[in-house]
C-alpha cells in the first residue's frame, strides 16, 4: 500500500529528497541503503512543518524522530526469522511431500506414487535432507556426493539394483549371523518411500496403535493403560514370534493395495525384502527394546501389517461389549449398548464422556508395534474366550506365532502385576482424603510416642550410669578410714573381700554377683539392665504409671482399625472412600543388573570406572555419562517410581564418571570433583532433571519428540566407543555419519552393550544392536561423537559401509 504526503512546503531539500513534491512513503523508502534514522526524521519534520508551520518546535520533533527511529531499528532485529529446530525443518519437508502425495489421490486411491512422487529429484532431495537432519547435519551445506537426477532416472527405468546398494556384515564364530545394511542411495529411497507411506496411512491408523507415530510413543501407551482403562478385572500380554516370510509379504502387499495402486512401488519393496535389506522380525527383540536398525521402513510397514489386528480387535470388542448377551434380554437396551460403544470410540475412550452403564464387559487393548497388552473388565470366562479368539486370528489370519503359554490371564488385583514395555503394571489401593488424614495423624502419634520412649530410655540409662559411678565412689571411700561408714552395706560386704584384690576388680565381682541374682541373662544389653533394674524401681510410682499408660494408649490408637478412627472425623462417610489405581513401575532391580552388565557397577552395586573410556578425552567421558543419564531419565519420566529411578541413575552414574576420570588421571576422587566441577555439571543432578522435564513439558514444541519423525534416536541401542587409532595424513578418514564430509580426527571401535536377542533382563528402554556390528571400526568427527554420546543421533545415522 502506498501513502503520499498531503502537504507541501518550500523549505528546500532535506536528507536527499524534495519537500516541494508529494512524498512517496512506500516500503522501499525505508529499505533504502541510506540511513533509515535520517529518513524517519525527515518524514516527521515534513509532516510537522507542513501542518503547523512552526519551525520553533522542530528540535522537539527531531528528538521524537530519533526515538522512533531507534524503536524501528530495535524491532528490525526482533523481526529476524527465528532459526528453526531440526524437528521443525523435518516437519516442513514432510508437509511439502504431503502436498505432492495428495495430488495423486484419484478415485479413492493413491496412484502412480513411484513415478510422480518418489522417483522425483526434489522428493529424493527432501528425503536426503531428512536423513541429514536425523544425523544432525546442516542441510544448508551443499553436498554433491549423490546425483538425485540419475537416481530418479534409475528408479523410473527399472535399472536401480537393490543388491548392489547394500553392505553385509556377519558375526565371528561357527554360528554366523548376517546383517545386510543399505548404502546411502538405498537409505534415500527407503526414506522417500517412508514419507509417502506416512502421508497415506497416518490418518487411518487406529488409536490403540503406539510406537514410531506422531504423538504416540511408549509414554502415551503406558499413560493409556494407567488413566483410560476403567475398572479392570483381568489382563494379559501377547508375545509374537515370527520372521517375515513370503506369506507375510504377500499379505502386506495386499494391505498396501487397498489404498495405493502402484506396481512399480511394490516391485521395489519386494526386491528390498528379497535382498534382505528390508526386514523386520516379530518378537525378535526383548519387550520394550524397540526395533531393528536395518531400515527406516520397518516401523511403518509393521504398523501397516498389524492394522489387520487393530481392525479385528474393534470387531471383537464391539461383539463382546455392545452385542454381549448377558442377563439383560431387552432389545432396546441392546441397541443402547451399541450406541454407547460407538460413542466411546468417537470420544477416544475419554472416561468423562463414557456412559454410566457398567453392567456389560469392557475390552481394552494397547499395541506398541508388535507388543500387545489386553485388559478385560468382566468375568474370567470372557477374558479367556476373548484371548482364544484373538490368538486364533493372529495364528490363522496373520500367520504369526503366539507364545500364549507364558502369558496367562492374570487378575488385576494380584500382587505380581503384569509386564508391558519393560514396565511392571500393577493395581494399588489409593487412600481417600479422610483415610489419608487418619494415617497421617497416626504417623504423628507414633513419632511422638517414639520420641517420648527414646527420652525415657535415655533418662533411665543416665540414672543407671550415675548409680554405678556412685557405687564405685563409695567403695573407694570405704578404703579410707576417716571416710568409711561402718553401717553401710558396702562396709559390711567388704569384709568378704579377698586380700590383695584391687578396688575396681572387686567392684566388678560384686556387679557380677548382682547380675546373677537378678537373672539378667535375657537382657539385650547393659543399658537395658540399668534402665529396668536400677533406674525404674527408684522412680516415683506415679511417674511410671503415667508413662506406661501414655504408651499403652498410643499403641492402641496406632494399631486400631481405620474404620474406628474415621468415626472421629466430621463427615467421614462422604470422603473416606479409597480408590484403586493403576501404577506403572520401572524395574529398578533390572536396571541395577543392567548397569553391572555394562561394567559401570560392581556385583555388590557400587560404582566402578569404565575402563574402555579411559583413553578418551575427559569431556567425551563426561558427555557419555551425561547422555545415559538424560536418555534414561527421559524414558522413565512418567513412571510412578521415577523418584527412586532418578536417585539410582544419577548417583551411580555420576560416581562412576568420577571414578573413570580418577583412573584416567590417577588422582583421588575428591581432587577430580574439584578439578572438573564445572564439567561434571553436564551430568544433571536430581533437581536439574526435574527442572528440565518441567520446562520440556511446558515449553517444548509438540514435534520436538515426534517418534514418527525421529525414528531410531529414542530407541537407539546403547554402545560405547574405545579409541582405536589417530588419523594421519597417510591414513585419512572422513566422518561415517550420513551427510557429513568432515575429516575425522580419530577412529573408534564400537562396543555393543545391548545385543540383539540378549536373553537377559527386560528394562524397556533401548533397542538391541545386532552382534555383527560389535568391534566394528568407525570414524567420527568431534561433533558427531558428542551427538552420539548425548543421544542426539543413533547408529542408524552411521554409514557402516564407508570402509568398503
């Protein structure tokens, strides 16, 4: 929009423009490379002089112009575009791809996605940028290592050879396990296909599905079980076991064909399965340990395949809940149940929106990839019948093996609970406000009585010790003739004293005879003897009676039943009810064993030094420990015993880090804490963890922890790097991270700490790593070494085929 001056004055030229002509106040006027301050000053002078005609006020107007010009300059800095995070950048990339995919929706299906979307240079470029963002590489830096035009041409004319763009690794020993990983070109193609499939299937996935989806991770799965399952009676998990075969691939392709019509896409997906560069195994990993790292397509394809199960679950749940024939034979009420069932599904199982009809059974399910957990609110017969039908569907229709013998139907009120995602799911009775108030009052009475008992015992012991000292004093006085009292008991007993016996020895003999007389062998210690047989008999009778009466009343009140004590509270009947809640508990014992297996603690549970880290720089050592602490605490942040977990992890790992540095520099641990005080602050304390989690919950962007966008980072397996050699000019090496071309200063040996199919403890945090990658050498620049230690990138970002 243009604004022109309405007045003209003939006072000459001011700051390079004429006031006798109408002023053109366009945006180019302020963007002139001249001086915006002078131009704004001239603008205000122009307006003021022409309207008022009073040149005396020119100085004030000029000062006002300067102030306004300063505000313009300050606001210009604030208006600078905020630097986007890599999550925001990735989201913007996927939105561009989404627009291209939506354009191919014709007659109810997506058509020719390979030709018009995937095998297009700009889409391949976007896929590569997503990979670089996962690798924490700046996408603004140009990278000419891959020609997207030629790659798109190979995909279109069918000359793209999947087998040539792979690299294989095998384990050492007789029983070799082979792992086939994609090369960078293959990773780009897989990422492009993944983005397209996400756009197609994301709106159609079920709400019971969690894992590698936007806004649906392991925390949302556990939160669903904890907060949205109402009145559970029975629960059971299901363990799936199956390697992908031809039948599963054929059924997967048939599922894809329901929404996508593209033969070229299916040909390349089948070729990836044939080359074993794309693979996923149901139940191949310990529960809660995520997915294999062979390819980024595994999560989306597994969710697509198990969407068959999600649909079958809704069919069965509708039959058991809405069409269940119980004692109620009324047809109208049957229709009411059906309507209520549909309303619950539309309301996302919001308990506030559910109806009050709890007469019929309820079936709940939570699926995290291939880990499934069921909860039944009803009789055990219904739970067994439902389990039998769902197992038959998984075996017969989906061709999956189900280990249902180890996962029996358990009562929810049992003491052992059930396992899901490495967590222990239990039910616990939560006290009502009145009951809680009574228990708090009992604790105060118990504490007060304990304090009075301690004071009583201390006073009696003090009196008894004074009695002993007084007796010894009298014995010594009896040896002095002018102080001796011939009528005292000690003087009469002293005649039995043997000749030459020392005073202290003789006094001990007297005490021994006295102890035998009172039969004090059953006493716990000498202090209890002094208190019971010396001090208390000498105290006034009224004082002893009042003390023991007080202790008796306190014990009776503390040990009394809650129902009796609730009667003392006003309106107790309305607020004394207890509530049974579901708890999600982290396996603390398994975490301790895992730390021992990693070599970070001793068999007794004490911290120890990590010997493989000693040769690395001190900052790298601290970053490694800091990364473990932050990732584990973020994983367990919503668990009910999080306070116990964070105390365990923070204290043990911080002490292990200090001892590793002490071993490196061969100095005392106290000196290490003084010397590296500022660096050790990178390992968050308990208070810092609470502040960070609160800040992330309140201020973080909703896509910052999007599992669909950042697959592989939150589930990356734990590894450790030891220094193999330094890079020299004769033996150069670049960074192995995808998209990074920086020279690596060192080569490291990868030590796998969580191996695939490890038959150990299921802690529900990290994915396993294929054993064939153990002891492999990789080159990393300093930036990506730190990113890997802190958990900002995963092993999926590393091109293991760079050596080959």
